[in-house]
C-alpha cells in the first residue's frame, strides 16, 4: 500500500537534493569551523554559504543576522529568554498569543516563575490575534512580544505587519516563530517589521538538528548556552555543519519553488476541504482564507482524535491531531481551546498538512478513507448523538 | 598531495557504518517520535535503541540518558540544571582550571549570578590533586564538575577518586567526558559519577547529537522549555537520524575501543618519541602515563604554533594549536597556562590527535616533515636567543 504522508507539520522527510548537498559534510567533509587549517576553512565556508541562503529566504538585511541553533525550540528559547533577560532594564513584562507553540509558551512561563509578568493575548474563533487586546497588553515595560507567523495546528496566518506596528510603538521587540510558515509563504523580515524570527530546518525539508534565529541588526539579546563563543558568542557549541549546510540548501530550494509548490498544494488542499466538509457535522478549524497553503484542519463531532490517527494509519495515511509535541498527552490542544472549542469538540480534530510527496491523484483515496473512518467511529462513539 | 588528518579532537569523520545506519532516517523512516502512528512508533523505537547503546557504553541505564544537541548543551544542562535545582542546599561549585570553555563559561555565568566557585589548580602534567578536592569542599558545596580527560593535552583526571569523595560527602559529581568517551573505559557506577556529558561527534558519530547521563535520583531543572520530549528535560523534536547515528557510534566504540586504543597509543608514542628526539627543545605537554591514547601535544621553543600549523597544512597535515574552539582568538591556551607553561612556550604548542583512520606511515610522514619546518621557522624567529644553534 502506498504511504500517503499528510503530517508535514510534525516532520518533513529530508529533500533528496538537500541531503545530497549536505552529505559530504556528514561523511567526509569533516573539519571544525574554528580550526585554522584548510579543512576547517572549508567548513566555515559551508556555514557562511548556508547563512546567505537562509538570509535570502526571509530577506534579512545582512547574512550575519542569522544565528544557527540546534532547532526551533532552542531558537525560540534564545529569542525570548535572551531578549527578556538582556533588556530587564526596560521592564519585566513579556507577551505572547494564546496559541503559540509550547517552545514559546514554556520559556515565557519560566520567565514568569522568575518574577516576569507574562500576558497571553486571546485570538478569535479563526485564530487571529485580537489586536486591541494586544495593544493593551504590550506596554512600555514590555521587552518582547512573541506572535507566530502562522499556526501549526489550524494554519491561520497572523497579521504580522499590523502586530509589528502596534508593538513597535511601545518600543517592544517582536519575535515571530515562523517554524510552520517558512518555506511555504513569502516572509520578508524587513517589510514585516520583525526583530527576531525562528526557523526550523526539518520543517522545510532540511535535515534534523538545525534551526536558525534571525536577530535584526541592533537588537540585543544574551545567550542561553554560553561556551566556546561560536555564532557571535550567542550560541556556543561546535557547529553542526551537515545540518546547517542542509538547512541552507533546503532554504534555497524553498525560496525557488515556493510559488509553484504552494499553488499546487493549495489546489489539492482546497479539494480535500471541499470533499471532507461534505461529511455531516464536519467543520473547518482555523481561518478559511488567511491560511497556510498546505494546511487543512477539521473537527468531526462525536469522534475522538486518537482513534482517527490509528484508523487512518491502518489505511496507510498519516495525519495528526493537534500538535505532534502534545499528541502523546491526552490533553486537548490549547490552540483549539483558545479558538473557543469545548473539550469534546477539540478531541475530534484532524490536521492534514500536505507536502512535496503528495499528488492530486491521492485526493480520492484520502477522501474515501476519511469518510469510512468517520462512519466507523461514529458508530462506536461514546460521544455519540443523543 | 598527501593528506594526514591529525585533528580528530576538533572534528572526526563519521564512521561509514554509522552513516549507513542513520541515512534511512532522513528520507524514508522520517517519523516524529511523538506521532501516534506507525512511522512515529518506528522513530521512537529507534531513539530508544540508541539510548540503550549509549547507556551501555558508560555502564548506565537507558532511562538515565537524555539526548541533547551537542556537548556544550549537555554540559550547560548538567551544571546549570543541577545548580538551579539545588539552590536551597548551598551555593558553592567546585571545578578545575583546565575544563572545556563550555564548563568554564557556564560556571562563570553562575558566579556572576551570585554562586561561589572554586577552580582547582592542576600540576605540570595537567592533573587535579585529589587532596585539593577534599580541601575545597564546604557545607555549601552543591556540585563538583571535573572533566574525565582533557581535550587539549589528553590528561586523564583521577575520576574514580573524586567520585568516591563526592559520594562520601553526598555531593553530586559531574564529569565532562566528551574527550574521553569511546576512547577509554568509563563506568558511571565504578566511578560514582552522577552526571556525565558525552558527544556523538567525538566518537565518529554525526554532529548534532550528544547526551547527558543523569543518575536516577539526581534532580535537575531544564534550561530549554517547550514540549515534553526527554522527560521535559530537553524539549524539541528529537533529531532521530543523528541520535540513531550516535547510538551506532557508541555501539562500535564499545566493541572496538580496547583494540583501537592499543594501536593508537603505540602510534602516539612513536610520534612523541620521533619529535622529541629529533628536534632540539621539543617537549611533551601533559602527563605521559595518564593520557588519552590518541593525544600528542608537543611544544617547540622559540616559534609560534600558528606558523607551524599553516606550514604543516601546506604539506597536507592538519593539526591544532591549543583548543580548536579558541584557536580563532589566538590567546594562549588556558590549559597550558594552568599547567604552568609560560605563554612564550605555550604559544609554540601543537596538538596532534590521532583517530580511527590514522596509519603508521602517517606518523612517519609527520616525523619526516615537521623537523625541517621547525628549523626553517626558528631560522627566521626573533625569539631565538643569541648564540643558540640548532
């Protein structure tokens, strides 16, 4: 049975081109970028080449605004804790939306334990941040506000430019977690007015083990991992050249192919949405139009998410319910609760995130499988209709 | 041109057997271990198998292994995680003057935050005196962190003895074993180690994976916050292929370490002997007996290490001055300084680190190539005393 992988928000297979590009650095292109000899210099060049490619993807003003980390979690921690702790002189307030990823919410909560005031801004039923509430929450004492570019669970794209204007009026840094958005929709940190931006290699077909933080020229943060002083002293540890080179190539491919690929995926996504919404008591979660092109998320009444995954998997189709990071816990997704769903409604959610391996020919098989699954689960459901 | 790579401490190639095992996890078995479907379960199983293999290498239990992204992170997690968790018990940390910058910077940061730090001196061979550990302990001591073996000069610390003292006094003991793991036998139970840092790339695994051994019952706080991975002590989606690679590397090391160490130490001894006997005023840095099998750190009077490195590089030989992490700064190595070697001598030091693919004739090539370079550099060096002849 052909595998139909529709969970590209939890992981992307590494693009064969990115892997081929980076593989020499894994196998034989050894060298420590800090070493003086020629092998070390080759490694240094590979990293600088990757920095250029990643900078281009988000239209950063300079290559050196890109810092490589081990992944998005570390980049989010570095941005938030690094900015908050470095700028305590301004104040001890931090703000985020209610639907951020755990790697944004948890560093915020950790700051809260250390006497910072942490405010979460609510979102509307489609997942768009409440701009008026944001304006009230971000004050002159706020050092950093973190709002994601687009949400991984419901696909909603936030109005980053308007958000930027609001927080900048109070002199607050804007951090944007672009893990779900990067490589899928155009991001321009300069035009969008972003101070700090998180990217993840493995969310855009690059290898695991690399992430990046864009730090706008002049924005001040402090490291969370002190050590050998690599990455301008902001991220110590010998650079993971292979993953960084692979991330660079993945960024280059994404930049070149994003236009056509996103158009292709959104067409397929639209037919999935159209067909699946024909099922009775089935609803789209997230925004109908301000939405990542590869993202379709639903909820089915009277059904439980965990069983959705298992039944679909038995049909060779991988989907997700909420965030992959929290799917092992049986708590309902904080994102779905934040858009106003009740616990039992949130449990019946299914997220499909399309990617490079998917083709429009797969749509009928997926639609059939979803239909069968819904019928089967509603028949045995304890959440069943009265 | 012939290429002789003798800078294995800075970076090592990935063993082809490791490559073969990890490659499918990039493109085919690419599941996220947290996903609740077959592809995710498969990834989860692969991570758990790697955990077993890493645990076995150091004599720990699989559930005592936490995967991190690199040695620096493992060290930061151990030291800061433990100290922040045990703040109410005291505020004193004991470490040594020859630690890796990751340990020194983490400790410096804690010192700025109000903790008190004792940095134990070392002798001329780079070794910590066990008595000095006992003497430094106070009622406020909450952590002892001494490296297993030094990355620059290869000296192996009296870990077992320090472990015993720490255990007797009930103080958690962390050791940075990044340079030692996979090269010499390590047993966290025999040595009474509570926390141990090791890195994949230092044992022919890929970069981007490392681990912290955390003895059952020892509590730490996380330094990164996010998802629930690694018992919430290290959030972030696991780099499955890299972790698989680290597991395979640990497995190979466990099986081949003994034989490999014997071969390497023979070549190492030949290199040291060859250089110290054929070049005037060339000395070994560090202790010859308690030393990693792959490390030969030698110094040449009256010349600069950087010039030696660049000249060797032109002949296809890669080596290092001091620690690779700091060789961009050109400051004299803190390790050599701590060993009492004056800066003008420390500057003429070269670290050769041998590895799995070093051959006997590579060593011959260095013994043949280096003396004329030294001679040439000394002939133009202003530091050579008047009347001194080669």
